[in-house]
């Protein structure tokens, strides 16, 4: 495809039906209507017919595709844009003639594995890859141009299957993190998902309808039709690094949010529509039940532990049942595997004991086929988390890579494997089923031959399911979008205004002795000291300059001397751990600098050796600054950015007023501090009291159960930790308030 596809799309309008968009694909006329010629035969075929049900078309079309074309559609992996270079050192882009696609070869390596990759045109035409993951952060018009070009290349293949590009969330504020929130700031930018939950708790569910509709219109406007969105996981262990991607710890609220989120993004309560965006809800059956916070991206976190009888059904499954009810297009199982040895009895939807087989959930038939499909009624497709064939193959390490593919697809019921383009391994898994391979090779112990090969039946089932989504989305008929309209869709002032309003509504007022709001009458001839704190000192210094710039030209004076300040505003942005790597010990939640903490041994238990952790550079200065300001008769206001359920004991006692945001825009926080907006947000998580309620004994067991959310932990806590109100887990401030689920003050 040499020419720029966006400039060469031809459209055919069907009265009362979809418009057909094509660059080079033939059009078939039948019954006075237009249809795209999918198989290139030049003849009308039933699978061309947009009047037929999507599943029926998919079942027919899958029989036309070759085995290699179908195997290629089992895999999804990240891909690069020409104009937005990938981060592989030494890679040089070789643009196609359109100037949009990178046609250079690439030897790529990341935490999920490595492989030698072709250029984009070859990937689509020769490898027949049809599922890509976008991690770049392009402008909406560039995104539309690139997606259009991919579709135009796909039209040149003998069998047309549109290219489905998936992305992690793009509509929340926050630091870009590979594999989680890869992009931000281009589409209308809302607070983090914890902030959305905080706003919902204080302002009602209606704002989720606005959020969902915004996502649908912006993504569809660019041609981006698939989202790895959102997490239905209940946050139950606060040391889980992915806490900030959840909607908090309340299963009931998560269910309510998803009952609005899914129809709003996908386009209806019955499933995806042609102007909707297909969702992949994650991470079944709930990733929050971490063993002391360890993440399954690394070996220490490979287990889901359910210490509390019935916790799976009570806390972790309801959000996914809601996702099934509202017909989410896809569900993503987590990497982790359940631990029967460390778990109390758990039941399925029929009340029977559920089998906790020690296989990663993408390999776990009792959970995927038994619980999710047969009992919960899920009819969409299963998209594995990224890397299960290579680096995160928990429970099936004894299988080789073709066997892992066969076991996931044929035995567990996975339909799309995220990670690498493992076409060759997929073909090997298929060939072993028909070549007599296991007549001369042993079957790994504990497995059956029929479960570790890729059968024709399983292959057709998987591809039929993903094709069904493409048909439902209308991508066979018209995957093209106008770049100018894409830019307009993402620039709608109404959406940005709605997003900013939710930023304000997400702010939670945790503490206030009457200091806030700082109305004009309080500020006349007063001096304010302002400083930002981060884990990284250079970032803090830069943010402090920006904060002071934002405070200029007000009715007060700025000072760099806290000892002469009437008010101090401290912005706290702590950070802990890394997404893909284990810390030496447990993920640190204390607001601390160079705190000595124990290491963990190979079994995840506390070790005798120690290391030091910092979550907030200069954390000790909070006390010093407060003392200086208080000596001058001044007041100290602090804002805490909650991405994890922080322990606030090193900050709260020294603050006269305290707010919390959740990747909330600084301007929205200042609107609350200065009384331009009265706070309404409520905590979506419980903040733990301190290290004592997260202590892990020598057997690796936490004093507060990992599988129970914060609001319910007290019923399992030792009596000696409970106060006169029977509470042990939640932080209690100087005013006697508990920083627990649904807490939040306002101005009176």
C-alpha cells in the first residue's frame, strides 16, 4: 500500500444499512445493496452479508481461511508506529511509501520475551497478523492515519480480515507506565480510576456515563476499536503495585461502575456495536488477592491466595459477573495460579468446592471453562495476559512453548494469546496433533497428549470468537476514519470540561481544623510557602517551580522561607516499587526516606537481612517544615496523591488540613484548597494504620488477610490491635476520624 490510505477511501452507502469503506477491496452488489468482497472471489457469499448475525458470518468465514492464517490470529503483540519510533536502542525506521508504516526489520526484546520481527507490511501480508497492541501516544489524526494504513494493507491480502489494534487506557491522568497506562494527555483526561471511584462515591454514578461515552466517541473516532479496559479487580492487599488501576476495594461499587461503563463504551447492554469500542475486562478471577502484595509478573507473586473461606465469591467474582451480564466482549485472566495449600475452602457458583489447580488462570480449565463460561455464562472470548507462553507460564513450566499454546487454547479455552507473534510455535502445536509427534516423544508428566496439541476444532473455535467481535464492530464493512474528524472528536471542549469537573469531584478532604478553604479574606497580606515532594528529588524540584508559578499573581505573597509563612502548601507524590520487578522486601507503603526494612527470602517470608526504602524524598522535612510554620503561628496544608493505600502517619499529624487526590490535576486540588470548589470526594480505599496491620510472620502469613478488602479486615484482626471502637486496620487521625472506605469531609 504505497499511497496514503486516508486520502483514497471510497464509500458505498446502503440505505438503512452500513456504509462500506474500501481502498482497494472489491465491492459486490447483491439484492440492490453493497457488500465487501471478503474472500476475493468477486462473488456474493453469505459471510459478506452484513444483514446476517456476526457469529453466523464468523462461523462461515473461518472455514475459508487457511490454517496458517488462522494460527496467526491466535496471537497479539505490541507494534510500532513509523512516526512515533519504538524505544528499542539502535532501531532505525524505514518508512513505507505512505510515510506512516515502519517497514524496517526489528530484533525486539522486552520482559515478555524476544523475537526477530519483520516490517509492518510483511507482518500483515505475509505473517497475517491481525491483532496488535499500541503503546505509543500519537495525536488523534496521526492515529487515524496509521490505523487506516494498516487496514488498507490488510485489504490487499487474498482473504480480508481487518487489523484489530488494542490499547490500554488513554483517558486517565497519571504517569505513563509500560503495559498499564501507556498513554495519557491526548484524549480527554480524567483522574485515575481510583479518582473516578472517589468522585462516584461523592457525586453519583452519572459521571461514569459521561466518562464511558467520551471514551467510546474518541476511540471510535480514530478507528481504535479495542481497549484493554478496565480492571474489575477488588483491591484487597494494599501492597499490590496495580492498585492505582482499580476502582478501589468495594465490590458493590465496582459492580455499579461496570454496569454503566461497559454499555457506555461498547455501545449497548447487548454487546458491542458498530460505533462502540470492544472491552477486555481484567484480570479474572480477580488480581487483588495477592500474597503480601507480590505481583505475578515475577516469580514471587505467582500465587493467588485465598486465606479466608468464601472470599473468592464474596469479594472477587462479583465485578466479573457484572461484566458478563453486560456482555463484555472479552475477559483477560491473570497470570497467577491459585494455591490450595495456602487457601481456605472456596466455592463455585453452585456452592460446590472449587478445584484450585496450580495452573496460571489462562491455563486453568476449572476457572475458565467451568466457572466463567459454564456457570457465570460468559460468551465472549478469552484474551490471555501478556507473556504467558514465555516468561509468566506459572504452573506449566514443564511444557515447551508449543505445548503451552496447545494447552491454553485447546484445554483451557483461551482464544487470543498476548505476548509475542508465536506463529511458528502455534504451527508446531498444530502439526504435533496430526504428525504422530508423541509416538516418539514423551508427554510431560501430569498432562495428556490431547490437551497439549492445537486441534482444528480448538483453532476454529478461537478464531470464530475473535472474528465475531470484528463483525460486530462493523470493521469488515468500514474500518476507516477521517483524521480531521478524529482530531475534532478528541478536542471536544465539553469532554475536557467534564473531565476537569470530575478531577475536582475526586478530591477527598481528609482533615480540616478550619484552615480550609483559604478564602480571600484569610489571605490578605499573608505569605504562603509551597513545595512538592516526590520519590525523585529532581522531579520534586521541577514540580515545586511549577506549583509556585501556578500560585503567582494571587491575593497573597509567596515566600521561600517557611519560618515566615502564614500558610504552607505541601504536595506529596509518593511512589513505591516497580511494576514488573520485585522489591527486595514487601512493597513499602510508609511515607518514608531511607527506612530500614526486612528483605524477603525465596519463599516470600521476612529475612534477617535488611535494606532501605524511600517512597518520598525528604519525607522527614514535612515535620521540620510544619514546626517552622507553626512556630510562626501559621497553618500547614498537605495533599497526598493516592496511587497506593499509603500509611500516612509520617505526614498527617503535622498537617492542619489534608486533602487527597488520585492522579488528580493540581489545578483541581488548588480549586478545593482555595474554596473555588467544595470537596465531595470519598475514599475508595481504606488507608492502613501502619506497619503493624501489614506485618508478615515467619511463615509468610499477613496479620490482615490478603484476600479481604480493607473495609472488612477488622473482623479478622487480632483483638490486641483493636481500639475502643473495635477497629484495628484503618488509620485514625488526631481528630478521631478513620481513613476508611467512604470517608470524606466537606466544608460547612
